[in-house]
């Protein structure tokens, strides 16, 4: 039995709310229970230097947390003068996940920057961010399509993410902060709408884990991500 | 006639929503029209070094904008590695404004950090931030009172703020971004519930201004702030 | 009675000494009593990126204090690795004040950087800096005129500044450090030669202040700035 | 057929050379083919603030590359003024991997810092670093044992790492730079001497990958890491 | 013949003006021709961590240039966010030179920070700084003696410095900026009142130099520094 | 008698090993006893901005120490976020020394960056670095010659360096860390193959020194550097 009464394969209440920003070309407020992340997609008519003139576009991501998104106030990174290693690791992950399902040639020589800002954190902020970022990205590309900037398909698939872990010796899905803090193993999975893997990250927080345990986590994640993709489809329909 | 149809002494729709953060001791989402600022008050059992052992507390503020709070995406300050001069100027203003209505001895040797994060910006972010910060601060002190940490009055008055300016030769209140960009004179006023001045900042963006013009701006501000204070009272009632 | 025997409307001894730098196109050592600021104006044949190609020039300012300009030695900002919020706030104020009286089109596509370095600080460094900076700027434009770089009027007016405050319940002008430290209200005014306002900044350090009190401060400032402008005229005559 | 003639399950020549630093309490120069990493373990009689007084120790890691470890010279991070996101991600990975096999209570309230500096890079620097770091750590603990600082077992297992990937549709082990640059999928595995998983990281560089493909990579890694652990045993025997 | 008519062994006009700072415990405005450096000595009742409790004091120095001390305006180091290598090299040199003639045990467990700020630069700023810093330091120690903080001798000797160089194949003393820019060899010498060497720095800017040439430079420096020491004696008499 | 049994004019065992980097155009591992420095020369088809279009090339150097090159682990400069003053001073010295023996016009408009990374430090790292850097530079220019990029002589002479000092009142050559820590005077000399001086740096760590003492140090250095140049000749023969 989990501390909040969920079954081992039960995700928290998930919601995806589109159009939450007046200015961004695409935006989504994603909630995985008490974890709330505001995702905005910003279109820019430029690409990083190493892509100039090649006809391909770029998708990148930045991640941040409001100082009091957490139980204890954390120092503001802008005031500390740098982004932590954790922040950089997460924003690199989000960027790679999104690029995996974008046809960068169809996008044209432009950049989409997706900002994922955590308003409230209760575990799973990176997986919520990826799941919501896809919606913001999708709306941004819809905006471009309406403006005649792109024609064929740019988003070639869905992408969504979920955390799984071993908590009290049992594999469970979508850990909240309490579970995350006591998990023996913690893993994040990013998968496409077609059920393929984009990113797999598993870490033994305490005891190392077996392949059987890891397989149980992938099983849980596959089911959960399929449901997240269904919700994405309903949201943008 | 103003571009959005408002009368010269008409503020935008203002709302103050308490309790928007699950973790902060006090919080308020303040909206002045399309300007939305999330204010959280965090209680910390420590004071800055120069106050240690003196029995007085401290109230400080930090300010930030989400990168796509604005029409054009702005660079994230955490990634740029420093806070801009404008950010620092605003957060110093918010801190001073709040300290003006706090009895720091009654607060005891503790610090309250108020974070004001702009989710969406359409002019007047600093004045909205001060107005909402008072509500967050008030709830934080209510939390302390419930916990028996303070007894007598800590907040000795209300504080709220509004911008006024000369736009198209006419004095108007609560400028939005369009007006702010074309104002000849731009001023911010911070006043208490008893109608006294805490901060006055007036800047000629184009032509220098006369004392008569400046007096017209203070008149507008006095009325507007009185209404903001009324709304604060209704909100925390 | 003020601690140094001045009347409430009496400024400290003010002097403006031109041509104190061998290299700068314009320079002025300004003294307000024991506050000494070295102002240099440097002409550069470039403008900030956002002005390129538009035919308009720019005037900007930087501010610094020598580490032992003050009673207690302060940490050198170059060694701390960043400028404080206070420094940035002041240099932005100086820059805005100067731009208010410059015809940037007549200046042509060039930048004048005015450096204000405080050699000794006894209160009022920012107001002394603005007053002296006008002289340095004026001489820099004179240099340009002699070199045939500009023809019509570039400086459209004078600009000078003074602090006023409520000290021991009485409004006084040109606060020194001792008064500044104990003032209930502290205000800085920047005005033109024609008596118009460019910047108004008033802050309640202790008790909030009334409009009547604030009006008394503007009255004092208007008289004082008129005398500073007279001195500027004598200096550059 | 791989570009350098290796079989798909064939690692590059691996060597582990102990005692390469005159000063470090433990050290190892590890080579995976042309990838050379110098690992040193430094004992320090202090722990991070959050562990003080708790009786537990800490193991941390830092990672760096010499500017010309690579085909093209890279900018020195000390001169750039910060560590890249990639560097931080790798050093966090190394630290977690080592802590997974250390009994931090048996270590006592001390810190071991393991520095992994890449002298030459040809792919797989992080996996070589982890494999060599274990040897340096083991010798550091041997030093402590000789000095009577620890008694019971501190290292509870071996830990080693290897990269695997899908290159030209085929799963292969221990990618060099050429393979790494063209891999469709790239994964790093960290496992213990007992064959359990400590870290799993898989990334689709091009096409997302299937579970079957991922399983093939784990199979390859399990065999490879078992051989690395054997070599570690021979080295410290 | 030198470009300004000086003989090869002729220094520029040198002046040392004491007591130029209202607040510093010791101060000196030193001029070597058009090179003007403001030196202040600040007494602090603390020492660096590595000296605490040992009964010895410390003397340190910081160096800076005003942005328009030079022909072309240079970027302000506080705004650039760091001190250049040249700045750090010079301030380390000044600090070492002063410590060479201070009895740090007689000083007691206190620190004297000497700030050398270049108001105007025409070559030889570091040698002027050292020469003037001695005067500031001497007055600071005089202040301490008057206050009964020290008793026996603290300054055990004078210290002064001069530059010499090979310009147009001829050895000359006290190079100004024009000479410095074209010198084949540039050297700085720091010597005591008793004629001993504290620091010797010689650099071939163009052709390497012979021992004979270097000896000619030391000869020039010895004479020049003796005259600077005489001037110091007159100044503090 | 020196603590390790060497005669006063006896250098430690010196070795120069070429071709230690797979990628660099030139490289050398230099050892002065237990001081080991890896030098790599990297050819880049660009020059600093101020040289563009002038037909001349540039040689620059960077210096670093691995954190555990020393007896006590030192903080990694990349993680501290900046290079120390000492590091910058040394890399400027190395760069100047190499440029003194390069015909920058014959080099053509290209830059050679020489990285000197200290793997192990036992005194004299900067002198070892210069001596080894010449070998790396020589091989880099040999690479360019083979590629037809340069024709005439580019390296116009050898350059090597050695430290000397007064230890226990006696002048000695090539100080190791123990001697360096107790030296009364410490000097570094950089000389060419033709016996001319490129850089002279002498510092009184304790007592100031006499000209006679300094001459004794130059005598020692001249002999030592001649032997280092002989070794360079053998190495690149």
C-alpha cells in the first residue's frame, strides 16, 4: 500500500491545460498531482551558430523552479549566479526528448525554445515537464502551420515521460516527493506514442537493483506513458 | 481616450487570490489586468549577519520574470548568470516597501523572504508585486500568530502601489505595456493604508515634467491606492 | 539646527573643476562638501547594438567608489566580481538624467560614456555625480563641436541634482552622511535648467511621509538646483 | 564489421595502472584504447555541512578534460569561468556510482574526493573514469586501513561501467569516438561486481529504440562489466 | 635623446602628497609626471584565516585603474565582472614589496590594506604605486603609534620602485607610455632604503637582452630609487 | 648540503618526452624530478581580433594544475569559476617567453595555443613548463612545415627556464618544493639558446638580497639553461 493510497501502477491525477500564456506561441500548464509545471514554447527566427545555413531547425529547453516551489525555500538560481548541475541535467534531457520526435528539416531554419518552470514541486517535475512540453510544442507548430510557415508534418510522434521506482521493495509508478525521498531505485522513462524508448535513466539510490526489477519498472512505465499519450491526444484534439 | 477604453483614473481589473501555494506560509496571485504575479512569503528562522543577536527581524524580497512572461522571450537570468540592474532595483523597492509597514521587533529575530515571480507581464509588474506581497506577508504573519510565534501587531499598516504616467499629454493611472512604452513620464507610488507615502519614483522618459503634472499623478495614485487597500482588506477579511 | 551649523535650505560648499583629466574629452571634479566625484566623458565612435544604423547617439554612465572613499573600507567591486544593486541603480539614474537633456539625433551615431568615480563620500554622491557629469558632458560636446563633429545644439538644457530629506522632523537640503543615516525620509531630485523635473525619488527610511512634507522637499530642491545650474553656467562660461 | 575490426562484443584494450600519483592516497591511470583518464582519490578530514556530526562519510567526484584531450582543442573550463552542463552531469554520475558501493558509516566522518581528469579522449571517458576511480578509491581505503583509520569493510562491492550502443543497426560494446558520433542509440551502464545495476542511461540519438534493442545492450554490458571487474580484482590483488 | 628631452638617467617630476583622504589612516597621492596614483592605507582589526591566532599581522594591496585613466577608455573591471591578469599581477607585486619592509610581528594581529587607484596613467603606474604606498603605509603606522597600538619599529626600511628599459638601444630610467610602448626591454625594480633588492622583473618585449644591458638597467634603478627614498624621507619628516 | 643531496649547481633529473598526445600537433611531457608537466601545442587557423588581417601570427599559453598534483588537494579552478592570480601570472609568462623566439610573420596569420598542465608538482612548474613548451612548439612547427604551411625559419632560437634561489644563505639551482618553501630569495630565469635573457624575476621572500647574491643566481641559471637547451637539441634531433 502506498502512503497516499494509490495502487502500484496508479499515476496521480494528471491534467494538461493549453493556452495558459497570452504571449507564447504554445503553452501548457501540466499537473501530476501537486507537481505543477508551466511550459511555454517560443518561436525564434534564428538557430544556434553551428546550424546556420543548413536548412535545419532546433528545439531547445530551459528548466527552472520558483524558489518556493518546494517545502523549504531554495535559493534563486539567478541570484546565486548559476544554474545547478541538476537544472542543467534536466533541461538537457527535456531538449533531447523533444528533438527525438521533431523533423528538424520540416521545421525549417528556426528555433523553438521550450521553458519549463516549476510552480510547485512534489516529485516528478522532469517527467511532467516533458509531457506538458509536447503539448506546448504541438501548439507552437500549429501556430506556425496557421501562419503558413510549415506545411508537412513537423512533429513525427508524441513523447511523454514518467518516473518509476522501487519503494519499500515494490515497483511503483509516478513517485511523489515522499516516495522519491525513500526510493531504493529511481528511474525516469521517456517514450514515444509508438511505444519506443527515447531516454532511460535508472539510478540506485540505495541498494543496486536487478534486471528483473528494472524490467518491472519498464513495464509500469510503458503502460503509464501510453495513458499520458492518450491524454495528450485528447488535449490537442 | 485610452487605447483600451479606460477612463484616465480607471485601473485595470485587479484581483488578489490567497493560498495559491501548497508550501509557502503565505501566498497571493495578484492580477492587474494581464499582469500576473505570484507572490510567496517564506518564513526562515535566521536573520542577515548584521542583525544577529539584536532581537529584530528582517523582511526581504526577490523578483523574477519567467522568460516568456513577455511578448518577446527574454533571456533567463539564471542562465545569463546574473540579475539585471532592473531586477535588482525592483526587488530592493519591494523589500523597502514591505519593511516600512512591519514592526521588526515584534517580528522577532526571523526573516521573511517574499518572492515575486511574474508569470505574465503587461506593465506595472512592480506595483502589482508590492500589492500582492502585502497579502502574502499578512498570511505569513497569520501563520506565525496561529503558531504562537508572535503576539502583538506585526503589520502596522497596509501598503500598496500603483503606476501613473503622462500619456499623450494626459495623466493616467495604471499603465499597461502599450501605454508604458509611449509615456512621456512614468511614475510609481507606494503608499500606506493611512494614505502616507512610502516610495515615490518619477522619471521623464521623454520631456521633463512640471510640478503640476507631477501633482496630478499623485492625486491619481492616492485614489487608486486607497481602492487597492480596500481590496486587500476584503481579501484578508 | 543642523549638526554642522547649516540652515535647513543651505547646501554645502559646492565646486566644479573642469579639465582635470589629461585624456578625457570632457572632465569635472565635483565637490559637495566632503563628497568628491571625478566625472569623465569619453567619446566613442559606436553605439549600442539596438541603435545601429538609426542615426541616433547614446549617452550612458558608470559609477564606482574607491574602496576607501568611505569611513570604513568597502570591498572593491572588481574583486567581488560584480557591481552591487546600489551601484547599478545609481548608474542607471545618472544615464537617464543625462539623456533627458541631450538631443540624441544631433549627437549623431556615437556614444558618450560618463564615468563617475567617487574619490571621497560624505552623502549625496549620486546628486554630485549628476551635477558634475553635466559639465563633463558639456565639455565633451564642446570638443566635438571644435572638431566639426556636431553643428546645432546637442545639449538642450542643463541638468543638476540634489538630495533633500526629513531629519529630526525638519526638511533639509543636501544631506551629508550623518544626516543621511538618521533621516526619516530621503529624496533625490533631478531637474533641468528650466526648472522641470527629470527624476524624483523619495523613500521613507523610517516613518512614511505626508504630501505636505514631500512638497516641502521639492521646494527646497527647486531652489538648490537653480543655484547649481547657475554654478554650472559660471563654470562653462 | 566495426570500423576498427572489433567484434560487436569486443571491448578495446583496457589497462589499469595503480600508484601513478606521488601524493594522492590512491590513484589509477585507466585506458580504454585511446581514452586515458587519470583518477586520484584524496582523503580529507571533513564532510559537507549537511553530514556534520552524523558519523557518516562522503565520496564525491570531479571530472575534467585537458583542453587538447580531443581532436580539436576545447576551451579550458577554468578560463571559461564555469563547468559545462556535460561536465557536471558526468561528475555527478561518477560520485553516485562510487557511493553505491561504499559503506559510508564504516568510512567515518571523512570525505574522499575522486578527481577524474581525461588526458586523452576517444569515447567512453565517463565509463573509463568510473572503472578507474574504483581502483583509486580502493587504494585510498587501503591507505586508511594501514593507518588504522578504518577497520571493517568500507568498499562493499566492485563497480565498473561500460558504454553500449546501436551503430549501423547493430548493438556493440565500448564505442569509440567515431562510433559514438554515428550511433543511433547510446547507453551507459554502471554495474557492481555482483552483477547488479547501479546506473542505466540510454539515449536515442536518432531513432527511438525498442525494448529488444535495449535488452541486447544490457546483455553486452553485463558481460563487459564482468570482465572489467575481473581486471580490477587482478589489479588490486 | 629621449622624446620628451630627458637625459637617460633622468626621472620625471615626482611628487608625494600626504593626507589626501579624509578617512584613510594613511594616504598619498603620488605623481610620476602624468602618472597619478591615489594610495590609501586602511587598518582592519582582522587577519586572513591562515594567520589567525599567530600574533602576526598582514599587509595586502589592491590595484585598480579608473576607466578613463588612459588615452582610450578601458572597460571597468567591476562591470566586466573580474580583474584582469595584469591587475592581479600588479597588486600581488605591491603587496609583496610592502611586506618585505614590515615587521609583521610588531604590527600585531591586524591587517593593513593598501589601495592603489590610478587616476591617470602615463607609464610606470606600478612603480609609482609602490613608492606612494610606502608613504600611506608609514602614515597608517604613525596613526597606530599615536593610538598606542604599536610601540617598537614596524616599518624596518623604506621601499620604492622604478622602471628602466632599453629604448632605441639605450638604457633609460622611468619610461613613460610612449617609451614603454616601443621599449625593447622593460624592467621594474623594487629596492629598499638600504639599497637591497626586493623585486626584479625584466622582460624582453622585442629582442632578448644581454647581462651587460641588464646590469646597466640595475645601475640606473639603484640611483633612481635612492632619490625616491630621499623624497620619501623629506615627505614624512 | 641540500636536503636531497644535490650540489648547489645541480639540477634534478630532467627528461623531455615528445609525441605524448595522439591529437596535438606537438606535445611534450617534461619532468624536472617529481615535477611533471604535460605540454601540448594546438594549431588554430585564427588569430586574436587585434591581429586580423595583418599577416602575423600569435602564440599563447594556458596553464593549469590537476587538483591533486600537490601534497594537499587544491580546489579545481573550473569549479571555483575562475583562474587564480598565480595561474594567470604564469600563463602570461609562458606566452611571452615563447613569443620571444618566434618569428610571428613567418608563422603566418595563425595561432598556436600551448597548454601546460601540471600532473604533479614539486616546485619549478613554470620553468619546467617553458622548457617543455618549446619542444611542443617545435614539433607543431615541424608539423606545419611538413604540411607546407610554413617555409623559412619560424623558431628563431631555443628558450628554456630554470629557478634559482638563496636557501640557507647559499645560492642553489632548480629548487624543489621543500627548498622553495624555505628560500630567502626565489628567482626564475628564462633564456635563449644564445644565452640572452628573455625574462628575469627575482623576489625576496624574506630578507631583501644584494646585487652580488643576484649575480650568483644569474650565473647558476646561465649554466643550467645551457644544459636544458642541449637536452632540447638532443630531443628534437
